[in-house]
C-alpha cells in the first residue's frame, strides 16, 4: 500500500516536470532529499530497536510508512527525470 502511494506522488512530480514551462525541479535536489530520508529511516529503525517507540507502535508505523512512501516517490521521480533529461523517454 505504501509503495502505491509513493508511485502516485512520483507521478505528480513527473507531471509537474512535463507541464511546467520552467524546470523548477532539480534532480540533484531530489536525490539529496532522498538520501536524507534514508538516513532518517535508519535512525528511526535504530531507535525502534532501543524500544523508544514501544509504547507508540501506531505512531511508529505511520512514521515509517510515510518516510518509505516519500522515499519511493522521490526515487522513482528522480529515475524518470534522469531518463527525460537524457532524452530516452
């Protein structure tokens, strides 16, 4: 379910890329944000092992699903935008 939400968000990035006359989306920025999200994902997963989120399992799951969905959206969007910039699509 999270992956499908990420793909929907990625398609919105791609539509903005196609529709906008001025390219406001930077692939480097998107990749940088995706790397930061990965670090946040690792930190949250490490904190869950330390039983920080033990009492708040629902909030932990929502947080992890949100981070994963955003990471999938940015990753797929970046891949498609790289193909578009190279002229392969």
